C-alpha cells in the first residue's frame, strides 16, 4: 500500500496568477501577510500580487526580512511578527526560502513556544493544528516547496526542518511567467535542484508507480529545457517546461522522498552558506556515481528520460553514461563541478561528514545504505573531482 499526499488546490500554466483573487476570496480574510524575497519588489513581482488584493479592499503587509538558506533566527522573528499582528491569511511569494518561511509562519502563528521547539532532530513539541490558511506562489523553478510539507532552516553547521502535513499549502499557484526575470545563475541552481528531486525520488526505496511517473516526466521536462532556460531566459516554452517539471518533481519527492544528495548538501549550506541548488548540483553526479550499483536499472531509465538512448547499452553501461550525462549537464549550466570550486577547504571534509551522518531521516531512503565511510568517500571524490573510477569504460 502506498500513501500519497497532494496540495488540495494547484494552478499551473502561463498566467495562472490571475486565479489568486478567486482563491483569496474563498478564505474571507481581511488581514493578509505576504512573505517575499526583498529583490522581488524591485522586479515588480510583489506588486502583481499586492495590487489586486488592495484594489479589492484587502489589508496587506509585505514582509521581506528573509534570506537565502534562512537561519533559525529569521524564522523565529517571522513567527513572532505573525503572532503579534493577528493575520488571517499568509501568502508566500518567491523562492524556496520565502515559501518555507511562509509555511512556518502560518502554522506556528497559532502555536506556543519557539520555532526551535518544533525542529525534527532536536525539537520536543508537536504541531497540534494547521494554523492560518496559506497560498504559495513560487517565482523559481526548483524547490518544490509549494507542494511539500517541509520548512528548512539553517543551523550553526547544518540544517534541520519542521515537517508536518499541516505545512501543506491550501493553494499553490505555479505560473511560469513569474520566472522570466530569474537570473541565469539562479535558474541553473534551482533547475538542477528540481532535477535532483526527481532523480532521488525515482531511486528512493519509497518510490511507487505514481511517483515514478511524476519523476520521469519531471526529468524529461527539466533535462531538455534547463540549458535553454539558463542561456535564453525569455524562452517561453523552456520556462514553462521548467516550471511544470519542478512542480512534478516536487510532488514526486514529497511522496517518495530524497536521500543521499540532500543529506550531504545540507551541511554545505549550513557551514558555508552555499545555495541549496548549488549544493545539490555539485554533489549529484558524485552521489549517483557512488550508489550506481544499487540502482542500475533505474539509472538506465533516467538516462532515457534525459533524452539519451540506452537501447544498445547494458544496465551497467547505461548507469555509467547516466553519471557522465549528469556531470555534463551541471557543467553546461555553469555550476562548479567540485567542492574546490566553492572554496571548500580539504580540512572541512571530516566535519561535513559528521554533520551529514546526522541526517538519518533522509539517508534512510537511499537505495544503498550510506555509512560514515561512504559519506566521507563521496565528499572526498567531490573535492578531488574524481567521478570516474579507474575501471569505468570510456
């Protein structure tokens, strides 16, 4: 038996932001909090959300005290602010950090205690109600936060999450038109993040027939559009495919889970504040190369979904070629291919390994069990840039 969970209402497609007012009216809210990335105000995207609401008599407050890879302190400040101002609806607009914080604020607004009390690894309190209604509107094609029940926060050396189905959006509005102005660097990082979601969901031990279909279609869409989206950001078809692919990848990994790539990426963000998408991108080929033998058949499927025929290849040969294809994709969108490229010192590998081993919730989904030695070996390979083992075919 498989349990599948989805956001109650989702809109996808060019121009679907027009449905925002229809959905807001259903909640009969008066005092609305909009949590958003500060730079989106300069791009005019915040006004696209705020003006229709104000024109229709809604009271709105725009909150921009957020940051990429948000530390716990930012989450605490936002939750405190939300409680004090008695909002009755929260709208998240932006990338994964804005959406994660919006979910957190909406739920914890009606709970007591600190955000830290509800963290997965160290918290002692349980969520008791779903809090305020929330509408999530992504402006990147990558995180999938609009359809997941997780809010990720950076701690001193790693990351932790608040996770519960209460964090699911009441409404997700996924409009690719909002991603047109996204810079190429962010397009690349968030795009490979979405691809990682789909790939890890497909090889997860929790994968099922439904998540497999979602994941493979996400891989097809993202693999075949990300290069165009990065190098020609105004391309409507590429932006649409990336947006829909990210949405499908989010649904896939929310229900099947992610594993080794994310477990090893969290400490990179926590210790060195590397963007989550970049952390996933640099590690993706190395992790998949390391666990290759545990999921050769599935990597053959991934290769085909990437548009590279495996017709005359064995499963083993296809798995090698899949790793090479992932590395080539990362290179093509101009993301550094080694930890050295992000100025990570060799001396950091031990601490990164220690922190990654704590991500037991995520590591448990890997098709290959990863112990401390395995994790260190992956970091070592990513530092040295050694994806290929000596016996790999050319």
